[in-house]
C-alpha cells in the first residue's frame, strides 16, 4: 500500500474511533483480524474487537482519538495513537 493510501486508511480508522460506533471500528478488520492494545492480550475476530472498542467508548464517553504516527516495515504497519477522554466507566478515575 502506498503512503498516501495508507495515511487515508489510518485517517478513516481514526474517524471510526471518534464516531463512538464500535462496528465502524471493526469494519477495518478482516473477519479473523486482531487488535492489540498496549500490554493487553490481542482481541481476535470482529466480535472481540467490537467488545474492546465498545469498552473504550463506554469508559470514555467523550473519547477522542488522535493519530500520532504510522510506522511501516516489510513485516508490519504500526498505528500509534493518543486517546483523550474522561474515564467515567466502571472504576473510572476521571
């Protein structure tokens, strides 16, 4: 994927997170795709990815995602982002 297409894809992915619609996030993944957040175990499959996304959207109802950086290598593409929001979910600390 060329850098322009990759950046466009990542921009749309960022907007999907900001839409607060978990299914919008999952639409960017293959059926058996995976999402790894920080040190957590990877969520595998669209259902698991939707649960992770919804968990963030519930815990941070004012969630905003900002794309920080894309790193592409021959083996992987890494999407680095910052989540901004107030944690009002279970055990939330603001």
